[in-house]
C-alpha cells in the first residue's frame, strides 16, 4: 500500500469486524430447500452491482435453526470465497436480515464506525480483486479462508470521509450503470435495424430512386422460387467410428454450428476421399451458401458463405447459385438472411425441430433484373457496414465504462477521490476507541456451543 493521506490508517480487517466466517449447506443439500421461510443466500445471489433475489433459496424453521451461527444481519458484507465467482461482493440489504449463508459466501460484519459499503467497495477495487484471484488464492486453491480475509489490510479514512467516498462512488457508478443499461440494448437494436434494412431492400424501397428513368420492362421484378435459380441439397454424415471415413482425412467437413460465422473458412473435422466416394457426402466449392436446417433456435435458419471447398453434414442445406443465371449469389445470400426469422419459426419436429428441404426449395423469391440486384446488394452492404460500426462503437464504449468504474475504485482508496476535511476525527482515534471497547467487553466463554457457532 502506498503512503496514506493524513488522517488515514491501515488496519487488518480482523481489527474492525465483529464476525468473519462462511456458512454451510444443510444436510441433504437442495432437497431440503423450501419454497418459503428463511432466505438462504448462495454465491449466485452476490454480485458487484448488488444483491439479487434470482435463485434465492429458503429454509424451513428446523433447517434454519441448525444454521443459527451463520445468521446474516442487514449491512453485513457478503463475499464469495470459492469457485468462478470468487471475489464478488455486496452489502446485505435490509430484507435479508436474519437470512443464512452457505459455505461459498463469507459474512464480514464491520464494527460501529466502519461503513459496510466502504469495506465492500474496497474489496471490489482492482488491487483487491487482483489479490483475491492471484495464483496462490484463486487458481490453485480456488478459495479464500477466514485467515486470509482477516489479514486483508483496509486503508481506513475518518468515518465522515468513508461516507463521502461511498456517496461519490455510488453517484458515479449509478451513472455508468445507466449508460451500461442503454448500451446493453444496442445488440437487440442492431438486429432489428438489420432486419428493417433487409425488409426495405426486398420491397424495392432502397432502389426506388435508382429505378427512375427505366422503362417498365427493364425494372420489372419476376416472381420465382429458390430451386429455379439455385441447386439446393443437403450433405451427409459418414458413419461415425468408421476409420475409412475419418482417419487421416484432408477434406474439411463443416457442421451446422459453422453458420454462426458469416464466412466459413475452416472446419474442425476432416473426412477422407473414401467418405466422398462411398457415401452421399459431397464437396461444395467455395462461394456455396450454407443454411442450417436444424440445431439450436438461434442457429437454425442462419446462412453463411463457404469460404473453402468443403463437405457438409446433413444438418446443412448447401445452396449453389448459378453465376451465369438470373440470380446474383450475394442477392440470394441477403434475401435468405432476410427470411431468417420466418424460416426459423417454420421448423417442425420434437426435441430438435428442423427445416424441411422442400420449404427451402419452394421459398418464394422476387427477382429484379441483374443491374438492380447489384444495386440492392451494394446498398445493403453499405447499410450493414454502418450498423456494424455502430455496434462496434457501443462495444468499445461498454469496455470504456468498465475501465472507468475500475479507475474510480482504484482512485477512491488512494485518498484522491473526495476533498479531505481537517476537522474530521482521524481514523487513529476511531481505532483507539474500537480497541478500548473490545478490551472492556466481557470475554466469550469457549464452551462447545461457542466453538460450534464460531
């Protein structure tokens, strides 16, 4: 810790807390959870942004009494001490007074004169988070022990300054939280904007002015079906376990998950020439369009471009558009993407709904003359580039806000955040009073019950 401002003191948490310790899980685990009763706090309820009731469990009176020694009070600091969420910290809200915690959450109860919110914000600061997840605590052991928490050094300002720091942090993080909430809506808006652009494109709205001056027969859109302008067929999956089809294979073999990329330029698996000769597996050239026929809801119906020559599995429809025919490949690509949501909803089946190949082949398509197809593709690509830049800027802004929050916390606990008041009682006097009160307090008899509660 660097040199502290005047009036501050560095002190172990053990000296400014009445309780540090984690809870336990009742015998029987989740099978004894009740639909109501005493709240039972677990790590999923503890977040940096605050306490969440999502996933909150409950215990009946009998189970709760067994955990009386880990009873939460409002304004206790709750710290996740194990697993992937180690280090997440918040303050217990008033509604959690009387709750219990499990073994993955530690209760840190500051004494009078120490603001719980100040302690929580300190534990959430970058230096402390780095300490918590450092190799000797967060990787090899995946846990913080009571002794480790007790030894954490708290930079302690006077009580009024603690409150000023917390108020300033809350004010700034509140603004950043609102900004973050707005930015979190951008991905959904981006998808809506993209669908709106595509809908306008295939209504002819984007090229309405461009068509001015053409005679009617030169700008007429012809109604057709996809199978009349493209080869549409599915791939195959060579029998698994057959070494002839997989061992030493050099031909890329792509699956439905690949369509989550705009361009499929690699494959995780390879098949052999035997698989191509002896099964229905086909090798499609680069430039073939791929549509996911089944898979997860957000994947089904998506379309990508094959960037390499590859074979496909039966979960993909491979669509080869005639280059010298009436349809431009990129025009068909964007049209299929415009139909994504509608096609996804047409999937049928039970556990894993799938699109019917016949539906894809008979997909209605309104086809303008080639020059207008090219214009439509150009205008779509310009619009999509602009939307993608907007999404990228939003992502950058989101990261900037996260860094700003971390910078705020780092600065706060160096004493550089709020003005100091020389009339504030220094932290040294506060600590003297805490130690005097502890010395005067009666000693707790260490009987069996006291040890069990500890």
